[in-house]
C-alpha cells in the first residue's frame, strides 16, 4: 500500500508516522508513506497557500492551485483508489471504514487547515470526506495520522499477531472484553477464575458475554 498525505505542516506528521507499528510496516515495505508539503506547489514567491474567502467571513482558506498541482503530479504517476479529505463535517471514521481502506493499494489524504480548502477540490477530486469526531482541531494532520495508523495496522504482516487486530473493539460491532495479566492476585484483586481454567470453550463464551455486557452498557448504539 502507498499513502500520500498533503499538508501545510509536515512536521506534525513526522513523529506519529515514524514510530511503533507504522515504522515497522514501512521498514518491511508493507506500506509506503509520503508526506507532501503543499507549499512546495505554490507559485507565490513567499510560498503562501491561503487567502481570504470570497463572500467574507473570518478565517483563511487553502487555495485551490497548490493542492491541485500536487494532486495532478501524483495522479499522473499512478492510479489512486481513494482521495480522502480530513474535515470535521465528514462522515465519522469507524472500524468498518478502516477495514475497507486497508484493502486499497494507493490512497491520498488531504489535510484541511484554517477554515478548510477551496471547495472545488472537494467537488472535483475527493472521494471520501472523513471526520474523527464531532470536534475541531487545528488541522487535519493529527486526524490523518489517526486514520493512517488505524489502516496500516490491519495490513498483512504489519502486526506480528494479526489475530490481535481481528479481536479489537468494533471489529464485530462489540467492545472488547476485559483483559488481565500477571500477577493473578494483586492488592487483593483477583483475575476471574474462568480465565485461569484452561477451558478454551468456556473462556470464549465468557469473553463474548463480557463483550455483549460492556457494549450494552457503554455503547448500546452499536447493537442497533
């Protein structure tokens, strides 16, 4: 898989995309992640990429030209399955969407900034608009890192134990069951005996029951 990220603040992506599972996946050539500074495609002598919005209003807008030039360069080199735009008014990202994106070969992620991007980019190029929640952050970079992490960890070989990813919360619309490790008793608090029984069938039954109970209590909307 190849992921190209368009941003005005590439430094915000350097740390989250070069540690842990994502770094190992890149080192193993499971995924290529390329960060593109939109300013590199500006024709302005000061590399300015924002301007005031037509019609007035507070805040600046990312201009169409540098984003289009970057997209055009990339799309002339290869075909992309999805062009994503990170925006608070997009569809809320979830595990199902992460699973779908993990099957793609090439993805572009555009990071919004200021008051957003010129809407013509959204109309002409963007295939999916994604939000990570009903709140606003400084820009789309951290949101893009979240989506990238969620997708990359699902790629074959990215995790040493793929079963771990498949048993995560939300994979089957259920929250994950409680997990415990050594010591068996700490400060008088004991691990549930069923988990120490070695009876795989009964343990799986208990885990499913716990998942259902936790989902009903914490996220009943998932059961709908």
